[in-house]
């Protein structure tokens, strides 16, 4: 037998490693919703339906009509570092998919009971996979429409401490609603539905443009106070809407920023937008801003944090200045949204 004194270091087993990783990726029910929607979008889904019970703590089910997975891929998807999206670190310079770490499904499965049914167009039969925190429980052929349905049951049943730290059911639901709303704005061509305990909370039909989505999700009053913003340079192109200085909030809940389709939070961008208003904003108030940035992926480091909500930008100073200028220009134009586009 070995000497326990000299063998203090042990390699953690996979289930423990996954639980630790899950602590970073899966903070709360809304993080599960985010990761699963990412996957559906990466799989080219045009219709994504999210159904939750108990603010996501009892059940989160996501149904997409994306490409689905082969039987083999379905059997691998829940393993750690299993990804179809990158092969080498160089691929990160051009990554356009939302996922690439290959750890979301493994992490989720380590803290919940997960079932997945999936089928690719070219396969006659689909695959059903059942996973729990000990790994793959069963895999079998199953009838399925083309696409993927993932059901996440009893979130954090393996980690009661984390479960205890969840905020009120209302707060968790608000986070999920926020996540789905941001995606709905970001991807107007995808139809999103969120159903909570049988009640439809978000419904954003497809083939609407950004403004239509804003009207739908935030109401005509918000949309009426918006000014279109378009900016183009070699480094970055920006398009979207900012509000007239009259429409402000005490927090940034009327702001959504997207870089190359990814919903991100960025102090830099938020501050630059405020700077564009100079003294027009009351102290401590934030304008509405819905902005999409297209930047060469090699200038955007998304590999900063496991949730990928934060990004690091090269050429920060230039980008900041461009945002300020873009907001100035938008505010200087009298180009308000025509009443006809917003409705009453
Ligand atoms: P990542 O998204 O970083 O690759 P995930 O753990 O989220 O890692 O997913 C693992 C893999 O499972 C993906 O790379 C993809 O091939 C497959 N996958 C997951 N969800 C879906 C889905 N909804 N439709 C099709 N394939 C999926
Ligand atoms: Mg993913």
C-alpha cells in the first residue's frame, strides 16, 4: 500500500471535475437556458421553444428544429470537452459559433437529470439518451422529429448548497425571461417561445427585424423613443437603435449588445454609449441602446470567462471612440422612427 503522507495530490475523478466546471457554467436555471439556446442556434434552428416549471428548478425543456445529432454524436455529446465546433486552438480566431468549449452539456448533466431525443434529417430513427451525474444511463433508438429536445430535471439535486443559494422563484424566472428576450432581439429570424408553468411569457415570431422585435418585447412606447444608428468603419460596423435622451432607466435593463451575434455585457460599450450623450442624460440614468457590432473575430477574445458573457476587445480605444461618434451622429440626426413602423 502506498504511503498516504507522501501522496497528498490526487487526480480528481471526472464526475468531480464536471461538478466543479458546472459551478462556473451553470450558475442558475437561466444559465442552463442560455447554454441550450446557444446549442440550438449553433445547430441552425429556426424555431426554439423553452418550457420551464418551477422557474427552471423542476424542469427546463428546450425543443429545437435544428440539425439534430447522429446516434454516435448523441452518445458523445455529454462527455467533457466533446465539441463539433473547434478542433484546434487556432480555430478560436475564427469561431463564429456560440459554443466551443464542449463543456455545457457535461456540466449540466453533472448537476441535473437530463434526457435528450434527437434526429438528423438523413436518419430514419432518432436517438434517446438518458444521463445523470454518474454519466450515460441509457441510449436507445427512438422516434423523433428532426431536431433536438433536451429536458433538464431537478437542477442542482446533486449540489444542495447551490440550490439553497438560488434567489426567489420570481428572480430566477426574471433571469430566464431576460435571457430569452435578449436572444429574441438578437436573432429576429428565429422564432422563440418561453412557457412558464403552462403560461406563455415570451413569444417572438420569426422574420421580424430588430425594431419589430423591440416593439414586440419592450412595447411600442419604448420603440417610439428610439433613433436608428448605423456606423461603418474598417474595424467595426454598428447597427441598431439608441433612445432619445428622454427615455432613460436607472439600470441598464433597456440595453442589449451583441458582438458577432453573441449577446454580451460590456462596461466599455455601455460607458461609450453614455459618453455619446454628453450632458444630455440625467445623473445615474441610462439610455436605451440595442446595438449589434460586427467585428473581425480575430479582434474579439470570447475565451475570457466560461459563460462567454464577457469579451475582451483589441483596439478598445478606437472602438470606444467609434461608439461615441456613432451615438453623437445618431442623436444629431432627426431621424426618429416613423409612427407607421411602431404602431399605437
Ligand atoms: P459546445 O457547444 O461548446 O460544442 P456543448 O456541451 O454545449 O459544447 O455541446 C456538445 C456538442 O453537442 C456540440 O458541439 C454539438 O455538436 C452537439 N449539440 C449540443 N446541442 C445540440 C443541439 N441542440 N443540436 C445539435 N447538436 C447539438
Ligand atoms: Mg454549447
